[in-house]
C-alpha cells in the first residue's frame, strides 16, 4: 500500500529529471536529439528508475528481486546528484541571464557547456561513490582513562547493514583487517542487519567470516534500529502489526558468528573492564520493550573499574558520563554517508563521527562499515575504528 502512495510522487520527480537529461544531452550533440536516441534513453531510464518500486513489489524469483534492489540502491545516489546538478546549473544560468543579459542563442551555448559538464560530473561522482563505499579504511583514536589497568586495543565496527548491498568478500576482508590489529576486544555497535534477513547473501559464509575474528576477550554487540524485521522501501521502514519483527534468525546468526549480544546487560572482562550493551531506543519502541536509563544500567557496576558502553545511537552522552561511563562506543550516523548529508550531521548529533570527550567520558562514533539506502559514500568513509585505550594510573 505504501508503494502505491509513494509511486506518483516518485514518478513525477523522475519525469522531471529525465526531461532535464534529455534537454542537456540534446544541446551537446545532434545525435542525442534524434528520435531513436530518445526512445532508447526513455526505455532504459524507465527501467532503472522504477527498480526501487519493482524491487519492493517483486518477491520472486529471489535473484531478480536482489538485482532490482541493487540497481535501485545505486539509482537513489544517482538521483540525488542529478537533482543537485540541475539545481546548480539553473542557479548559474539565472545568474548569467541577470548579469550578462545574453540572448537565446548564447544561452543555448551556455546550457550546452554547463549541461555537458554537469552530466560528466554526476557520472564521475557516482562512480567514485560506488568505489569509495567498498574501500575499507582503518581510523585510529587514542583515549586516556583515569584508573589502573592494562592498556588495550578495541576494534569498533558498526552499521554492517547486511543485505542487498553486501558482498561476502567485503566482510571477509573486514575480518582480516580486524585480525591484523590483534585487538583485545571487538565491538559491533548495532545495525548488523538491514531489516530483511532474506536479503543477506550467503549468510553461512558471512557468519563464518565474522566468527574468524580473533581477540583476547571476544566479540560483543548490541542491536541497532535496523536489526528488526520490517518492510523496507527506499531505505526507509515502517511499523507493522507483525508479531515476528524480532526475527530469531538474526539472533541465531550472531550465535553462529561467535558474537555475544548484550541487551541492557553488563559483563566483566578478565582484565576488569565492565562492558555494557544498551538496547536501541527505536528497536525497543517497535518491540514494546523497556529500555533502562543510564543511571539504572550503570548503578550496580563497580565505580572503581572501567566502564565501556556499546550504544548504537550516540544519544544521552551527558547522562552516560554522569552515570559513570568511561567510554561510549556508537555508530548509526554514517557520518551522513553522502554529501551534503555529512554537512548536516553536526546539526543533529553532539558527536556525529569521531572521538569527543564529554565530561570524564570519551564518545567514539564510527561512520560504519556498510551503507544505508544509496550504495555510495561521498565525503565519508567505510571504516573500522581502532581505539588504543591507555590508563593513566
């Protein structure tokens, strides 16, 4: 039903974008103005632009559904940058009209140059974004905590979003990079799945890759807002009355992957670090599950020993610091994932990405391993965070 409501608006936007692409290409060369080219272009554009809807509506065969969803995810990024290019070109043309007062023929020449450049830039940015999303990097932070203890290395992962955008080889590469760090602790800060367990390619292979990660004290995780079974369209989900939103296959996957899930729970590691995993507020609301406040969760812990918190969304930083947390490990933001989203994140989060000291606590937020929606990263990076923890006493 939602697809039917969404479809008219989506179609109108794509008709507008297609009109401008044809207008620009027609200015660039006479071949692009021919009827044959326009027919071929319209057929290809129509097929690609409706894949987000057809990928949602088509249920079988699974291979076709997977292909349509992958194309649709790429297309959302292309739509974004095509729309931005149209906006930029029209602003520039408006300025030329006002300042230079050019006639129609001159304006057509200006449009030809600007349109051709804009299309080339859109293609270049989209290709870069696709490649960049699959380029795994390591980001290093060092934090100094009060108290006694042995220095340790924490590998922070988040936002794998296992689903249509996932390549099992990428997860295997992730495990290799983590093992090369020789970490003491591996933490996965939520959004392990992308809502649909059926979308995970080769789950046994991916679980085996995650299980191959080696560390002194093991791998621990908390759930994120996407770790729930819900319909997803264009990257967005909506609530349903389905009682099976808490998909047991997701929990079973973590067990196969050797990952210990902490839901408002704490464990004490062999080195004395108290590791706490929080429930995600969005997921808890959808499942009608209570979530403990920071002071309730941390009050039973030993204040003389370090407290590390895994919390998918970097919220309640001041409350966690006041409750006695020393290190808060999060994801969720993707650092905006694609420009200009990365410019907006500081308006939404106290720590959109990076390492921030809040009172006596450090907040570390990773931009994540995977992607949400568009299978691109522009202005951000896919990363594993390596945190060197040093104790000052």
